[in-house]
C-alpha cells in the first residue's frame, strides 16, 4: 500500500533536482552583468519564482499535506507545466542574449560574462528539461488517479 501511495504523488528527489538546477540558474544570472535589465529581470523572476514554488511543494509533500488527495496531483501538473513554460521562455531569452554578446568574447572583460551566460543557458535548458520530464510523470499520475 505504501508503494502505491508514493507512486501517485510527487517524489521528493525530483523536486531536489529541480531545486539544484533552478538555484544554479538563479545564482549564475544574479552573478553576471547583463546590460538588458528586462531580460535579466525576467530570467531572475522565473528562477526565483520556480525555486520558491518547487521548495514550497517539496515542503508540503514532506509534511504530508497532500493526504492522499488527487487534487495534489492536479496542483503538481499545473505548477510543473507553468514552470516548464516559464523556464523555456527564460532559457530562450538567455540564449539569445548570450548569442548577441558572443562577438564580445574576444574582449577579456567580457569573457567571464559570456562564460557565465553560457553556463546559465545550459542550466536553464537542463532545468526546463527536468520540469518537462516532471510534468510528463505528473500527467501520467494525474491520468491514473
């Protein structure tokens, strides 16, 4: 019975992976110098929002707040879908900005900024992929509940 109950709800390990990669995006974007404040603002909003949302869901799950309710699975599907869309938009914008500053890579002052942005892009796309995978599994749990 315990195995069936856990399989119908979110597993904490997947939330921890989302926290790690989302936190890395947050840190890298906060550390880099971005000349376009709208771009940096959106990417920071997405990374902070998704980090807090995922941490809240993880905390509620660990406390047993779901209580075996099927509405928990619905909430998880909605949250993971929203986060996947947000992260996809943030990753694309960050990649576009990184592509634009690629020409400044030869300037030593810009090299570290470019490298930080490349790392942020990579982690943003990894976070997007993890949220999409998590959403697929959430949809499968939702369909079976």
